[in-house]
């Protein structure tokens, strides 16, 4: 406790009175009252023990008591970089506290990395398939090599524009790149095919490469610009959809622009250098594979000619069939399901156990253990289990508990997280004394873009000034929604019916004893729940 200053010689010295207890004995010897000349100490009227507070919540991981900590990144920071930094610091903490076991229960960066790797792998496979298709139609390794080289060069150029544009490698940007890979080769094929045509007419190879690109320049520019215009409206979309699709539109525009430049510059140069003058325009029919491919391609051309000839000679019938198909498509459109984000398998299932309002924590904990043992038998794909029960959170309470199942990687199990959640919902529906809800964690990437504060995919808010009327309306809405096909769990966030005991204070008698209602309330609160009088520091 600061007690002022004193002057001593040339200095001003601060006076401080230590008021912090340093031992249990000091607390026991504290004088709290004096009666008839005698002192009353804390030890005379109370037992002083160094123990834990009353348990108000339960947290376990793999059946071991635990303390959980959540780490949130700042807005605008990269998720993967933040998680990597946390892992480095966690490693240092492990070295400082080897007696503790540290478990990472949820890692958003892993989901981001897996999603990016999946999209990147798909883009790579798409590029390889595009090269194989080109080889099938061109039946010439050298000409296929010219087109194949244009793909990675266009991608590298796109990465350069993404870097200067401030974009990152994420699901949407890589998705745009994967979408653009198939279109990257279009311009190059047009230029190369025109070069083939000129060479077959006897034009020298280098001149055929230059003229082949020059003749189709305006055509491929118009084609590319037309494709870019399709993505233009995405740049003006607002909200969460704009955040998702703007990068996709930009990356597609970057990739197509780069492919256009490559088709008009690099492809003619490669055609003049890589292709052999003697074989240009020829498909090496002496080779069996080339002959077979040419025969298939020729049959496809003949089939298309026959179909085109039929359409031109039966215009009314073709227009009628097209109109009918259009009407059928418009009619069927209303039966196509719609959703904000598709479900994804993130390897996590959550089980919520809810008992009657007012249930003691010990009873809730016992029920949670019972449900956990059932879940272990029903789900052999579990990697770790996290349990929580007790107060805390905006919808917390001793009557509610949660079990989070972290599943083994998808390649090591036959069921998806959605299948596991559905199976658990059926198996746990008849557990007595509790309402159990199960759901698979999905769409984690967009969690921050969903409205509301819960994890439900659909939330209905009822707003007003009368709580009783609002509760009745909520019950009515619940009954209506439960009848809808496909709805599994319906719950009301506002909880009513918490048991309570009211103590009515006789104000007149309290006044005669010189006590206020507030003082009596504080006394009772201290007796039942305790109150903090001071702090006791031990070894610190």
C-alpha cells in the first residue's frame, strides 16, 4: 500500500507498506473483530485451507483433464503464416514444460493446405489430360510439345501478375487457375493449326509460323476478350460472394491474357524451331498408333458432317426439338437444390448433449461420460475426443455438454464425417434423459462469412419487445419447421424454466436491525458462493 514519501538526505524515498499475504498462517492470524477486550482472529471463526474453487465446468481431452486455449488471427493476416508461428512458439513451451501434454485439437491451416493441395493437384492433372488430348488429335509429339510448353509459361506469368496484384494462393485463386488451364491452350491451338495449314500449302516453315499467327491475331483477341467479359460482372459483386469470386475472376483474366500473349509470340517461335519442316502438317501414318488415331478422328469428322447435314435439311424439326429441350431445362431448374456452401469433410463431428435446465454439473458430467462411451463403440475412426460441459459461452450452462470427435484422415476411413454424424444421430436418439444432436463440421473456410453467432446452417430470428409473445412465436415456428422434410434438429436459443428459490426480505425488520436489502443479499451470496476479499500469492 503506498504511504507517501519522506526526505532523507538528498533523496526522496517512497514509503510502501506490504499488504499482500505471503502464507496461510498470516491469514489465520488476521484480526477481524474485538469483543469485550478480546481479539477474534480468522482461525477462530473459520477453517483456512489452500484448495481449489468449486468446479463450474468440465474439460477433457482423451479422458484427461485439460485446459483449452484458442488462438485467433488478426484481420488481414495470413492463416497459414500465423499457425506456423504458433507451432514454433508451442514447441518452445513444450521444452519449458515437459510435464504437460500439448495437443492441437483444431488447425485451420491444415484445412487450408489440404484444400490448396487438392486444387493444385487437380489443376496439374487437368493440364496433363489436356496435353494427352492434344496428342490424340494432333498425333505429333513435336507439335504437342509446342502447345504443352505454353501452359507452364502462361501459369508462371500468371503467378507474376498475382504477386504484383497482392493476391495469395488460396482455393479461389487456384480454382481460377485450374479453370483457366483448359482455356490457355485454345489460342495456341488456333495459331498452330493455322501454321499447319499454311505449311501444307507450301509456305516455308518460318514464314508459315509468322503468317499463321498474324492471320488469326484479331480472331483470337476477339475470342479472348469475349471470354473475359463473361467474368467482368464478378468484379462488382458485393458481400461474401464478391470476396470469393473476385480473385477467381482476376486470376482467370490474368491467365487468359498471358495465354494470348504466349500464343502470339512464343508459339510461333517454338513452331519455327521445334517442328521439322519435312513433317509439318503430316501425321506419320506409317505408325500404327498414329494411323489409328487419325482413323478415329476422321470418323468423328464424318459423324459431325452427317449430323450437320441432317440439321440443315430438317430445320423445323431441329428448332422444335431445341425449343422443347429448352422448356424442359427451364422447368427442371426449379428442382435443383440451392445452398450457400457445399458440405465438406473436415474430419470433425460434434455431438451436443442437452439435459433439463437446472441440471447439476456432476449429473451432466456423468451423462456426458455415458454418451462418450457409446460414441467410442459406434465410431472406430476416432483419433481424439474433446469433452466440454458447464458454464461458459453465450449458450453455456451446466445442463449442456459437447463432445468433439476428431477423425482419422479421410483416406483411412470408409465413411465421411456426414455419414458418421447421421449414424450417430440415429443411434443416440433414444438415450434417456437427454436431447442429443450430432453434426459434421463443414464449410469451415466460410465460417467467418456466415451471419449470426451459431453454427447452424439456417437460423430464424424473432425480434420484438415482449419476451412472452416472442417465446410463443418461437415455439410455433419450431413446430412448423420440424414438419419440413430433411430437417433433423430444431432448437430455441432462449432457455426458460431455470429453477430458482426466492428469498423475500422483511424490509421493516431489516431496517430495525440496521440492515439493507443489498447487505443481506451480499451476506447470502458470500455464504452460498463466496466472495473475493483479497489475493494470496504463493511462490510468485
